[in-house]
C-alpha cells in the first residue's frame, strides 16, 4: 500500500511539473512602456493636457504634452506587438487542444488569463488613443504593427551588417606595426640561419 501511494504521489508531482512547464509560455507580463506611458500621462495632465481636445499629430512642437503623450502611447503599442503576435500564434492551437481535452486545466486557465490580459491591453490602448486624438483609436494598432516591422527589419539588417564586418575583419591579415615587422624579419632571418647551419653540419658529417 505504501508503494502504491508513493507511486501515485510521484506521478502527481510529475504531472504538476509538466503543467507548470507547459503553462510557462503563457506566464507573460506587459512590457515596461505600459507603466512609462501612465507616468507621462500624469505629467501631461499636470501640464494642462485635457483628454479629447486638440490634435497632437498636427502640432509642430514635439514637446507639447499631447504630442509627448502620443509618442509614449505609440511606444507602448509597439512594445505590445510581440505579445499580441505570440497569443495569436498560440490561440488556435490551444482552442483545438482544449476542444479535444488534450491540455490540462492549469494550462488552459493560464492561457485564458494571458489572453484576457492581452485583449484588455488592446482595448485600453485604443481607448487611450481616442483620448489623445479622436479617431486615432481605429488606426493605432495598424501603425504600431508597421513601425514594429520596420524596427525589426532595421535590427536584422544591422545585425547582418555587423556579422559581415566581423567575418571580413577576421579574414583580413593583421596589420603589423614597424616594430612587429622588424621583430618578425629578425626571427625569420634567425630561423633561416639556424637551418643553414644544420644543413652545413649535416654535409660535413657525410664527408667524414
């Protein structure tokens, strides 16, 4: 009886471990720019910014409260894009697994929590965009996705360029200083002299 209970306990612990492992992909947090946005919003409100008034996108001064708030919200939305894409990739598979009873309740609840959090963030960003400039709420996510794609492409190009330069640098011979060139020449001359002496010594031995 003891061994049976022990085996059941071990199996239970094993299943709990895999539940935690499978659920880890949905233990996500919102990125730092979310909190940063609200800090900027608080400063903007203190500076006299009023929700729903004005058109920051048409302001020439980039340092107005509305303009700075809009920039902070766009930064927030861009930072959210990877989370949204992650949930979009995983959602279809999770619903299919849950429909076939092929995922644990722990994993399903974790997924639902993550999905609700990301969905709430999407709605909240839209609402904030409307407060900053009426009509922006319907466009901000499309703009954020475009900017995120451009930034990602720029980062990939920069990484590829850096890698190519590193490979090129590694393939180039080292440029020696005058002192290093002289030392190398002396070393080669010494080696040649020693080689010649060995050869002469060998020839002398044969004559005997």
